[in-house]
């Protein structure tokens, strides 16, 4: 049995990667997710649809998308939410 609180997805550039499979698995398992997407990078169509749908429906787990410019922003985001990251 998988014992995890959620899924973190880093998407610094638009290109095929195994992390896209991991996102699909997290969605299928109902894990809340935090996605770090670099500013100017467009999410693939199905991920954009999942994110928008998760905000309107309880069929998908909660997805938070954080746009970032550099790694320092990700570090601050995580530090500020370390006690309730997926809440």
C-alpha cells in the first residue's frame, strides 16, 4: 500500500518526460498535488484540464499550481508551507 500525503511535480520546460506519467498516477491515486511550473511554460492540455476541473469538482484531488521564476521561489514556497504543504 502506498503511504504518502501528496505529490510534487516540477515542470521547468515543455518536453516529454516520465514525470508526466507520475502526475497521471498521482491523479489516479487521488493524491493532492502541488505543481511547480516555470513562468512562460505551458502545461500540456490534459494537465491544464485536470487542474481546472480539480478546482470545480471533487472528482479529482486538490491541485495547486505555483508559477515560479527561479528555484529560490520554490524554496520559499515550501518553507512557508512546511507544516501544511498539501492542506
